[in-house]
C-alpha cells in the first residue's frame, strides 16, 4: 500500500494511492487518525479497514488534482547516516568508515516532495543527496539486526539537501544539514509488502534531466537492518521516526569543479518500487 498525506480543497487528509487516484482514508475509516504518525501508531488496528477501503472504493480524487504533502510533517526524529556508499566515500576523499556515522536533521527541514527547495542566503554551496528513507512503525529499543524488519512501517524517497560550507565548518554536520526545506520526503510511504527486499532498489538523482547519481541500495555499506540495530542501542525509536539511509556517489561536491545547485535547477530523486520526488531550487525569500 502507498499511504499519502495530501491537501484537497484546503483540507489535509490521509489517503491510499489507487492507480492514478487517491482513496480518502479520512472519509472511509470510522475513527481516522489526525495525522500520519497517528495512523502508523494505530496501524495494527487500522490496516484491515484501510485495505478494505482501497479494495472496495473508487478513488475519491485524482492525484493530479490534489497537493501531495510530506507524508510525515513533523517526525519525532530525523536521523541520517553519512558516508554509506563506497563511491560516495571515494569522491569525498575520506576513508571507509569502520563505524556508522550519524547526524540529525532539524524537523523544520522537512519539505513536501514537489515543493520548492530554498537556496539559503548564507551560502552558495547547496548540494543534493538522493536517499532511501526508512519509516519506523513501532516503539522499540535494542532491536536485533535479525528482527529489524519487524519495526519498519515503510519506505519513502528523500533528498538530504546539504549546505557544504556550513557542514564542513566543524566535525559536527547538523547545521549544514538542517536548513529549512532541506529534507524533502515522499511522495508517499510504501509498505514493506510492496517494496520487498529494500536492498535491491535502483536509486537515481537527476539535475535538469542530467543523471548525476545512479546506484542501487545493494551498495549500502551498512544496510537498513544494521542501521536500525545500531540506532536502537542508543535511543528509543518511535512511530513516524525517519531514517535517511545514505547517498551514493555523484553529488555536486565530488565534481571538478563542484556544480552547486542554483536558482531554477530542477532536482529529481527516483527510487525503484518507491517513487520519485522533484523540486525546483528557489532563492530563500526575505522574512
């Protein structure tokens, strides 16, 4: 199932994709959750009703007629792993990490899958990073790698937009990764039964139609289950937490000279069996 948060005639709704339309779960469920985190937390009780609504109901609106929003507007946590594809490690000139390298992105960096991404006034070095994003499905801690799949609610696409000069000012990357609009995710969350093995997915990034990143999630250094096992040793993971799982080679930083994003550039991230997000770069507005 593909679960989506969208706006229709000024109302924010939860839905399930059906063909080129969307079934309004807010309408069809007897006690609809207020938001996607609520749906995730109650999924064991809601799932049968949601599946029945999709099977038995016609789409309530065409996807092209509604505005698709970030599936989770304010995750409790946004965790992201760095240097997790060998070709990306090589292009940065760094050594392959022996341990997982983690940072967080501010929740205010979340952005819709088709909304403009801001080029900050504070920098001229904005970069793209196509990433598969994992959505946690239930509260958990100390998850064994062998059981990590059990706590995954689904997968979505993401762009870990990075302001490189701010990122590299110190050994702590958080500010350079946390500018407003710099964590677009979407267009929906795809449940694991539709994705299958998350380590067999083609992942690409195109800038103005030019293929810049082209890899496969099989090339992750630390795979999805390794990541959940590691994170959950330190922190409780909760429904709706999102994990950016790493980006492959081909980022602007690795080009000679670097090809930083500029006003009007169109950045598209595609992941097999998950979907695509696309945004136009826009200079940060005053105020």
